[in-house]
C-alpha cells in the first residue's frame, strides 16, 4: 500500500474503531434499537469506503505494475485475485 493511502486508511479505521466502541456503549446502555441499527449502518458504510480506497490503491499500484511488467501470468493472477475479492465483497 502506498504511504499516503496507508495513513488515510489507518486514520479512517481508527475513527471506525471509535464508532464501534460507541456502538458497544449504546448496547450496554440499552439504547433504542433503531438508533443502534442506524449506527451499525454508518459503520458498515465507513468500512466500505475504506475497502474502496484499498482496492483503488491496489489497482493503481499492484495491478498497474502487473500490466506494465508484460508478464501475462502475473496479469491473469492479479485480475483473478481482483475478481475474487469483488465477488466476495458483493455478497
């Protein structure tokens, strides 16, 4: 992962970690179910944004490197890997 992307992802993940701790506190305090579900949705959206950024970095760095290398086997491997992760993410 590129250094700027790594720093940005870690910052977002730390924020998400705080959101999850807040969720645990909401459950402990018997907060209204819909409020808890709303916050869970917000955490999932934040995680999706991190996932998108990591994938964008992967395509811009790792996949791009495989394409530039001219190594057909490496290119197929990177594309198959990307398709696999996108397939899992859509479930």
